């Protein structure tokens, strides 16, 4: 079958066709019918040029997504997945890596529909163990079967543009590792000759010496920005993929002083600073990746660790109680964007303008102390004002990676009031303005739903962001009030999450403290349509109400 002048699938225009197959008995009776969605697109990987989609050179502006959905845990929920991808669309993200697991059908269906390229990963472990009870116990018997099942079940998805056979496997060492890498890659090629195969490599020096990296269709580097040039010269493919990048750590709405770039930094409250200058021993801050992505045409893109915080792995507090979830996310465990969201958005989202100020401006007790102000924006210059007084104009420059991608006023002294930024276009004319104000005491609860109409299918969820404001409607960025939740009508209370990696509050109990002034409540539809109301109350606060509805 051929399609004349097809509509090509891409992240910008995710056009899908439907193929209908019908099974008839010998007497002409229709026995079965199936509708299968598919897309038409073509891909190419070329030395020194990179990756092309439909003939256009395209960089992967991707994120790694862990398997859980925050307060819902590991069980798949399509509404929660759709919300994640909606947030990522606004970020300007165009690609997802399922890390480190095979993707769910629901995730791939949404990626097809909403327009995300996909790096479908298979294993986090081969024959050499990382942990006692890992996949190494099953590798010899099941690896081929599992890859065959993955490819045959998902290869019709246009979103998938690359396979990954492993992540940071200890088999990067030793001759057996090369044999296993070729064994797995050959299976992928046999089952699907149209897509290349990568491995997320963290032992880059070893894979350069052994030939492991040279064997792969796409050499994937996990971190190791200092080795990109050497790897590019060593490997024969003529390009490098940032298969896992950054691992910057931050807590939404938390800022630490003095503001300095550092690694493995720990604080008494077990949080990380949202000035986005803290990383782990093996990792880096975003700007270092941006330089490589922008200056090296042979770097074909990146997959940031991670799009959202996830349960477990609370580096740099792995051995510190009560930290129980990650700090790596561009958005937090509740799906609320951190400041870092806007740093990536200012570079990735080429359609919408970004002008974001940090930190918040509620610093009682820091009067007169140095409190740096950063602005994340896709404008190249801006002027900052504190209570109407100019702090000067800053312009992006190449003196450091941070100066190239951020506007920074490092000598601002705190005084309560208003911080305002005025951004200029390329002609020096005012293009946009934004401001942050000092808030008074928390006064009223405000509710904002991602969707006010949901399906009455027993599974759909409305995610309601809960915040508090003062008497003038200014958000209270440090509020930690405990709130109570009540859902009535054609829905149930499902869970809440505040994004605090140290919180031991139970997700499914109908109460939780705000973290940095916000949390999210999940309202889940029942199978009967009708009106829904969420009421949120807190001691000394004007309560918040929102009306939702569900439909068949």
C-alpha cells in the first residue's frame, strides 16, 4: 500500500492515520475488526550533521522520565501521563526517554498524538549485576524474548526514533560486554531495521578503549561533558547523543545563601537551592550542556535527568532521613515547575516568550543582605528594578556558561517591596515586563484546575493546584499551612502532593501542608457523570472552592 503526498508526522504536526483491518470468514461474515493508528515520517542519522526528521536537522530537546507518577505511584494513569506531556509541551520539550524501562502503551499513544519523539529503553542491567535482585538473574534466558516483545508491540509508533538496549550497565567493562552489546543490537536490527540503537554509557573512557562505544549505532553519553570532544574523535559514528544530562538538583521555591556553584552540597533542612547551581559529583548544571548543544553540530541533542521528580533516589541526601524522593526534576513530584523549568523553557520553547524572576521576595531578616536576582528569559538583555530603583542592565555574554544563558544581578541587597524586570528586544526596545512582590500574611486559598471537565470513566483525574495569597492577592511563597480537602459529587479525593522531597505525609490522606506556598490535589471521577466540588480549608484562611464536572 502506498500513500500519495502523505501528511508527515512530527512534534510540530503529529498527524496520525488510521488503518482498519477486517477479518472475514469464508462465507463473507465479518469476524473481527481493528483500527490501528500510525504515522508517516522518515529519519536519518549522519556523521557531522546529526539527526534529521523528515529531512530537517533536529536536536533532541528531551527529558528522561522515571516510571512513577508521583502521588499515584507506579500504576499507569492516562490522565496523569497526559498532564505530564502537556507540561513538557509548554517547556518546549520534543523528546522523551523511558528510563530505565520499557515504555507503557499509554505513554506511546500519547507521544504519537501530542508530538514527542521517543527513545524507548529496555534494560538497566545486563548479565553483570548492579544489585542483588536485578535483571541479571534473567538476562540469559529472557533478554532476546523481552526485546522481541518490545519491538513487535511498539514498532508501529511513529514517535519512536531510537531504541536503547541498556543504561550504565557494568558490562561496559570486559570483552563479554562487547559481545552482549552486539547481541542485543543485532536483535533490534533484525526485528526493526529502520531505527538505530544506543546505550547510555557512563564509563566513557573505558568504552573508548574497548570498542564498546564504536560498536553502537548511536553513542550515548551519560554526563561526562568534559569527554564529549574526545569521544567524538574516538568514536567512528561522527556524532554524540547526550543520553542522560545535567542531574542538577533543586527544591521548588527554596534558596540558599551565599549563591555559589557547588557539588554534593547538603543543608540542615535536606533541601537544595533553586538558584540552579548545585549538582552531584558526576553531573553538572544545565548551562554546560547548552554550550555543547549550541556549539557542536555533531551533538545531536540531550535527555535531561529528569523531567519530573520521582520517588526514591534523593541525591545528595541518599543516606539522610527523611528525604525520600528525588531533587533532579525540572518540575517537582507534584508536577509544579521549579525555577529550572524556565531556564530550559527560555531555550527550548521557540514559540512563546519566557521572562521569569527568581528568587521570591519574602526575606524577613535579610534586609540589607546580598540576595542575587536571576532572570531566565529568551530575551538577550533586561533591566532590573527594586522598588523603582534601577539595578542596571544585564546582557547575555560568553564570559561563562551561566552568563551566556542567564541574566544575573549578583549584588542586589534585599529590601521588601517589588522586584521588576524589563526585557529588551534585539533593537533595544521594551518587549516584556514581569515583577515579583513581597507578600503579607496568608489570607485566602486559591484553586486552579488543569481541566474543569473530566470523563466519567472511573479513571480520569483533574489536577487542582492549591496556593494561598495575602489580602492583596499576592502569592505567599513561603507558606506551609496545613490544609484539608473535601470532594463531593461525582468524584472522589484521590491524593495530594506538595513536592517536598522530605515530607512523610501520606498522599491519600485528605490533609497536607503547603510547600513553598503550593500543593496539588487530585480529584478522580467516578463512573456516574455529574457535578463535582472540591473544598479546601485551613486554619485562619478563607476557604477555597472550585466546581468541576464529569461527562460520559
